[in-house]
C-alpha cells in the first residue's frame, strides 16, 4: 500500500485482498505503475456493476479469461473445469462484492445494479460520460487484475467526501 | 428441526456462485441446504421447505433482502425464523437496517466458511433456546390453569376461554353456565377421610367430562373445577330449557352408578346443579344466576337441577 494512495484505492486493495483470500487460495498482490492500459489483453472478461442513487457511477473488474477461469474453478472447487456460465456468474459476483463494499463508502442512499459481464478479445469498454475516480491494479500469479471506479459527473459528493 | 436430524438452511442469493460456496461450507458442517435466487423465491421456499434458518443476501433482483425480511416479519408463520443476512464488508447502513427489521445476525461478504458455520450454529442454538423458553412458558401457563387433582382446567382456564369466546363470537353471544356441586361432600370428607373425598372429586370430574363429550346439539362446552366440590360448565349457545336438559344429563351421569369404596361398601354420589342463562360477555351475571339457582336446588332437597335467568 502506497502512502500516495487515495482512501478509495486503499479500500479497493483491502476488499480485493479479502475476496481473494476468502474465496480462493490464489496469490494476489497490488502492483504500481501504469499497469495494463486500456484492454487488459486478448481474451478478457470485464464485469461491470452500476451504482445508482445520490452517487452515480460504476465499478469495473477486468481480468484475462484464463485467470477468470482459474479463479472460478478455485471458488467453486468443482471437479471439472468451470463452463462459461459459471465463469460469468463468478466474475459477476466478484464485481458485485466489490461494488457492494464500495457502495458503503459513497454518499447514501445508493444501490447497486445486477452485474453485466463481457467476454471478448481486443475490445475497449467505455462508459460514456464517466470519469475515473480510482484505478487499482493487482497481479494474481502472472496475470493482471484491474479494478476501476468511475463516476458520472454532476452527482453529489465523491468517495473521499463520503469516507 | 427435530432431535437427531440435521438443520435445514435456506440460502437466498442471486449469485449461483455464492450459493454454491455457501452450500459447500454448510453441507461440510452437516447442514441440509435449500436455495433460492431472489426474495420471492425465498419466501416461497420458507413456506414449502420449512427451513430452520435463512441466509439472506441484501442486494438481489426482483425482491431484495430487506424487503424479503420485512415480508417475513409480517407473516405469522415466518416471523420466528432466524435470519442471518449477507452484506458488504464495509459500511453499516444495511447492517443497521437489517437488524432493525429483525434479522438475528449478519455476515460480511465474502464470508469465511469457518465464520459462516460458527454464526449459523450460534443462531440455531439461540433459536433452540428461544423455542425451549417459549415451550416452558406455555407449559407453565397450562400448569397454572390446570387443577392438579382432577386434571380439569381451573378458574383461570375458564377466564381465558371466556375471553377467547368473546373475541370469536362477540360478547352478546348466548351462553349458559352450570354450577355442579357435589351433595354432602363435607360429610364424605369427615366420615370417610380426605383420600376418599379426593377420589369422589376425580370420579365426578370424569363422569361430567364423559357426559359432556357425548354428541349433542349444543356447541362449545368448557368444564372446569371451580373450587372445593364445585364444577362449572360454560355452554355456548345453550340457554333456557336446553341448558336445563344438559344439567339434567350431567346430574344423571354422576348419580347413575354408586362409587365402590370397598368390598361390599358403595357410596351414592349425587350433585345439585344451578343453571344461569345469558350472554358470554355477562359472566358475572351468569355466575350469579347459576349460584342463586344452585342455592335453590340445595334448599329444595339436593340432587336436582334449577334454572335462573342471568340476563
């Protein structure tokens, strides 16, 4: 954890660590520097949860499909490799947990949407009109994970004010 | 849950992943698990599966956890089901809302399996203690309204039954009241001893109960031991001649067969019956009329039925 981190970035790091340590036994560490830019890579999974209410924005979790599959398998502890639907649900729930925890730090009242999950190669997901509030990068094994908090301009307060 | 059977936990969460993770931890700890994907399904499962405990996610589509909890608390059948809700690790808004609505405890997501099973075990233990206390309270209430000698209800039982009847039928519903008094009971105690006196009371109680249990045209009838050698019957919807007929049936039922005291020794038991007719809401007037009628029956030579209007 860097001394220059914002309050919200520290929370994202704590929540991410808690999710990884509780739900799967995979390495997980914060990385600094520019990290992956734009697309995390080919074959990427992005899970997105909107936050609606006094504060409006979204939480995005992006990771390579290979890591998403490994992570899902570790969470479910099934005997067979998880199928696409299981990966979709698991990574959606991961963003849901992340958003649910971040929501509590934002001006109230606010609620979170159901997660939307995108699979694909070489795509760029853009939420029109939003600005990034925080972008935190991690590494699980050799693969990157990016968690972003985006805010719609003009909504009340900000995460720092609410924290 | 009954002794020796595993408790059933209902997991209500829209994420299949979370449900599977929770199921694995709970099944590993010996619980049976049923699942629902939202609040509406959860309420239906509460009714159909009768779980012992509910794990309820807050953020769900269709009906969220707080609305589900509110619906459960408004439902007499589901109100006492213990609920642990699943909420975010940060912040206290949802926690406070859930606890105010009546949830027993909460778990932060993602939840550690050991913490999950420990909290579930604690919640089930608390529920079992609560149920035991409720059962003890009910048993004490029964005990305090039961006559230990005859096993019949006592005066307190009749008061409770009267209140229930008033609520059900209204205070103006017609009712009759009989006071049945064992004739010359003091003489039995004085000459034959109290053990035989107690036996006489038990026999009279049994004969009255059997006679009241016989099929008849009348409705609710409650028999209690009022005190000493007096018994009271409250008969809903029964007044006038029909009430007297019931009194006559009871008198004959008690006196028809002498009580065998010893080899070759038998004791005749008779009762006098006072009848009061009126309304169930006018219990004092009913008692007063029946008491006056009983006095007249005694004065008239005993072993008879006399009626008075209690309106």
